[in-house]
C-alpha cells in the first residue's frame, strides 16, 4: 500500500487538466474530481488564482465558476513535459 501524498504541483496539474477539458466548473465539482474536501479545495483554488493559473467568474444566475487561464495552460504544458522527462 502506497502512503505517498500528491505534491501541490500534481494537484494543480490535475485541476488544470480537468478545467481545460470541461471548460468551467464549480468548486464542488473540482473538489470531487480532485478527491479533496471542499475547504481544502477552496484554499488550493485561492492559491491557483493568486498565481494566475485559474480565473473565477459568476454566471447570470450568480453561481461561481472557475476556468483555466492562459497561464494555467502554460503550466499544464510544462508539467506534462516534466513528466515525460522524468519518465512518469
């Protein structure tokens, strides 16, 4: 049984991959996909917004959504290259 934890960079990459695939998502969808509690997902998304990897917006009904930014797509591309170089 592996007890290794995901690093922050891998969590960022997983969320960015999800958002780039579906376009936009609510906090609960992202938390479910990333397999983390809502409160931790909120903190991670805040950090990702601080770094400019994702953007937040409200739709016409007032629901908050998140989407991948251009910088987030660049991050994801670099992450994938690093994974290939490291053989993972």
